[in-house]
C-alpha cells in the first residue's frame, strides 16, 4: 500500500469515528487539529492501520509523528 492510499484510509477512518471533522488533509496534525481526537483514538487508528497493512512500525518503540502524512510514511517505510 502506498502513502497516498494510507492517507486516504486515515482520513476515511477519522471521518467515520467523528463525522464532525472537516477539511482533513495530509498535513493535518492529529492531536492538535482534529477536534475530539485523543490518545485513545490515536491508539485505535494505529491498531486499524496495523491490521490493514500487517505492519507494526512501533515494534521497536514509539516513533514521534504529528501529521496524517507522517503517520502514513511510518507505515510505508516499514514495508520497504
């Protein structure tokens, strides 16, 4: 799965768990700019991406990221 596909999946996921969010894009900062999105929601998103990609970019420890794009990159880099 490429970065664009993952970005689309992340945005779709966010829209499903909170239909009130709007104007999400690859530069959207997850914990700063997505209203009513907290660390528990983030854990759910990461778990969803792990299931979708069969990858765990955090198996060796947490890697910092802020935006939707940065999270997508983590899951695409591990597949290379």
